C-alpha cells in the first residue's frame, strides 16, 4: 500500500488531481458561452442550456456503468481512454457545423467524462493506506472545483479573443497535452484484484439504498440543491449578457470565481458539523443559499456577485455534509451508495433547465429566484426530517 507523503503518493495524487481538473474543465467550458451560442445557432434559452444538461445527464448514467465495469477490467484503462476521448471530443465541438451536432457531441462527451470520477476514488482505495487515502481525497475534490472554475474562465476568455470555437479548441488541446502527463504520472495498480461483474447483486445493492429513507432523503436533497445551484449560473449568464450589464464571454467567465465561496464552505463543513450536527448544518446551508438568491435580485453588479458567492458557500456546505451522510448511514455497499448520490446530483443538474425555464419566461431573473425558493423550501423540510432522525439516533 502507498503511504501518505511518499514520492509514490505525491506522484499518484498529482496524476488523479490532474485528471480531475481535466474532466471538469471540459464539462463546464460551455457555460459562459451560452448567450453567445444562443445567438450563433438561433436557439432558445432552454435549447442552448441543453448543452450543459445533456453532458451532466450522460455523466450520471456513466457513473453507473464505469464503476462496476472497473471492478472487472481495471481502473487505469478506463481513466486513460476516457480522458483522451474527452479531449478529442472538445476538438470536434470546435468544428461542429450545427447545433444538433454540438448537442450530440456534448451527450457523448458527458458519458466519457464520467469515466474518471466513477473510478478515481476506488483506485485510491485499492492502492493507498487509510491516512494516504484521506489526504488524497481532499486534494482530489479540490481539483474538481478548480477545474470547474478554470473551464469557465478559460472558455470565456478564449471565446472573447477568438469566438466560441476557440474555447473548445483551447480546452481540447489542454486536455490532450495534459493526458500525456497523466499517462506518465499514474502508476500501474499493484493491489487491484479483478472481480466478475454481477449485475444482479449490483441492482440489489442499488434497490436497497433507494429503500432506505435516510439515504433517499439525502439523494433527493443533494440532487434538488444542485439542480438550483448549477442552473442559476446558466440563467445568470443570460441576465448579465443583456442590458444594462452587457458582459462579454470573458467577463461572464469571471463570475464563476464566486465558486471559491464553495471551497471555503466545504472546508469548514466538518468543523461546523462537529459543533452543531450535520443535519442542522445542511439546513443552514439551504437557508444561506436562499439568502444568496435574494441578494442576486439587487441591481448593482457587485451585489449580484456577492449573492453568488453566498450561494456557493451555502450549497457546498450542504453538499459536503449530504455526501458524507450517505457514507455514514449506508448499510454495506458504500461505494454504490455514494455513486447513487452522484447520480441524483448530476440528474438534478440535467433537468434543472426544464424546471427554471418557465419561471425565466414568466419574469426573467426574478422568476428564476421564485422557482429556486420553491425547491429550496422542499429541501429545507427534507433537512428538518434528517435532523429529527439524527436526534433520535443520538438519544439511543
């Protein structure tokens, strides 16, 4: 087993963090481009938002496929091949002749982008001892958010300088060059033992998780919260691209720096949960997300940015604790329980446009805020239910 802070640990962790960065830079590069792509291809706001929804939907499906598949054929091959495919697809996105082709390529890209997230932590579990695993996972998750921020910022500035195609071309080239380093850094597995793929057992495990109320509640809470959080960012780009703001794609990319509030939220979540309890902090995170949404209704751009910063803190505070809740209360098959949380998480992202679009058509950004508050009210009551369960557990 690889021990923490050794040369082998640093090398493997650097490889997986790089891979994570490359996955999320590809996943989120179109988001600041949505207003420009809407104009270029003459589609509706809902239609162009499908570029994000299609990718997250197929990514959610891929998590269910690649995880069990990696148990049978190994994990390095899946990570290496899918990363190269993701970079190649970004290059194809740069030359897509029409919106239908662009959407189809994003659907396929989302699927291959699911390869590394589905198996990376399992690879760490095979190869690292427990202290090494805990240290590496924290860095890996940090690379997720850094990749998401970078994809939007790089994509926005590349589009400002050379058009939307330049954004996909830049990210695709970065990914393929990064793959060379990823392949070189990632060591071959030494502890992996292949297991035959047992579909029946996998389905029984998934069904068991869905029949467990405290797990299902966490799945729904995480999925609905992400539905609101990620799609708010899509619709805010349309608001800020229009008068009186009229921000270009490069400036729109910078609004995603507010994700850094989420980095702080996830960092302090553990300490807050130890002091106040996980479920109580989940509820607080949702209330903070509702507050931030209210702040974004104000007109000054700096207050809109402040509202998004507050949103990111509240969302990631809740998300970190909800995902940890699943690991804590899953009765066996914890890997599939955590994978199922991510499936709900990305399914929420993929259907959010269908929920918020009618509110956008009704009252633009004010309507989006109303639609957000309605679902966040639901997730807040779910958090209250988890808090009641938590109190009963603590009294035993």
